[in-house]
C-alpha cells in the first residue's frame, strides 16, 4: 500500500521552520511573489519591450496620419523584419493600405530593421474580449 502524502504539520522539520517557530518563507515548493516569478522568466522584460515598440510606432504615425486613421490602428507588431498593423475594421484597413506606401521610406529610416509592412484586420472577438 502506498505511503500517504505528507500533510501540513507546523511542527515538522521538513517544512523549514524558522527559529521563531513560524514557517520559513523560503521553504521548497512554496510559490513566490508574481513579480519575482516574472522577473526570473523574462516575461516582464518582453512585455516592456513590446509596449515600447507600440509607443514608438504610435508616435511615429501620429504626425503622419489623420487622427481617425491613427485611432483605427489597434496594434503594431514588429517581428522578424515585418511591421504588422492591426486595424479595427476592414474599411480602416483598406484606407491604411492606401496610405502606407507613401510612408514606407520614412518608416524604414525610422526603423531600418523593418523591411515589410502588413495590414491585418483585428478580429471582433479580440477587440470585445469574447471567447472564440
């Protein structure tokens, strides 16, 4: 018959008691704070980098596009030499596709790593938070 799993016993030396009789905060298996876990995984740094790219591209296009068209751009995703612009609807995506060729040279001087520009339509489920 298998041995039963250990239970939380405050007097057990396996749980790493401190000298004051309280449980040690660094015992094995205890989850840490979320900010520590994110710092170790590098996810927070990746998110900051993504937010910085979003801000940079929004600032770049702010002076070059009309305000309505600028507000229709939901996300800017820069990956592998491609800048993908996600528009809020098909009509805004079409207008953006017509406006983009005039800005490609300036965008390439702004960010030389970007070689290709793609316009996509933001799915309705993603903008409303609905599950697909």
